[in-house]
C-alpha cells in the first residue's frame, strides 16, 4: 500500500435513532472535539455558520510527540434527501464530506484547494430498521501530511507507516461513531 494510492479506512455502526437526529450530530463540526483524541477545537471560517457546499472551517490538532497543528477543511458534499410520505424507497443515503488541507504549509507548500487535500473525510447515513446505519470513512492523500517526511526519509517503511496511521484513524473513528450513537440514542 502506497501513500500515492490514497489508502483509507471505513467504520460503521447502527444507531437506534432517526437519520435526522444522527445528521444533526455528524454535521456539528464541534462534536468531534468531544470525541476525538486528536482534534482539539474547530471554527467555521469566512462567515460560514454551518455545513454548506464550499464552507470552510479550521481545525486545531494535537498528537503526542508532534507540535500542535492547524488545518483548513472545505465541505465537499452535503446531501440531504427528503423522501416523500409513503415513499417506496426509504433508504436513500445522506452524506456529509470534507477535504482537509495543509493551509499553513507545515508539510510542504501551503494547500488551499481540495485537489491537494491531505485527507478526505465522509459520513454516510442510511435509514435502516427504524434507525440509521452510520458509516464514517477517510482517504489519505494525495497532499503531504505528517507521514510524508517519514516516508521521504525511509521509503522502505512506507507500508508500515501507512498501516500505523490507518490503525490510529480507525480507532479514533470507532470512538467517534460510538460517541455519536450514545448521544443520538440518549437524545442529547
């Protein structure tokens, strides 16, 4: 597995709550700061105040052994499908996705366009059995990230570095989904 191939990981969970409630949670960009070991704080940019195509937000991150860093994300998809009453197809998915950029140039040239994202994140929500099937996914690259200098220095360990990072992300995503499930099912 190579960084240039856009490796990623996916987690999913069933939430016994309506899609609309789960949607409120996953589109609240501040919620992950309560659930993530890495994301510390976020704020909408450029006057944005909620999820909309092209809206941007900054994230401030912390990881043991690394200096704190800032990213800028751009919302790349907001899909809300309202099914008509009595619809024969109640399982239309909904999606919220964003691309994360190294706007400050921490790992190379500053990136402000989604084509150079260091990661792409996504939530997919599907109505299922009176609740919601919630899936979170991430694809890393093609933009440079904290892995890039390590891979540059030791290309022979590229797969190990990617596996390690995907494992970290998978664990964090699992915690996020479990947190969303708990909040949604408790009505918080």
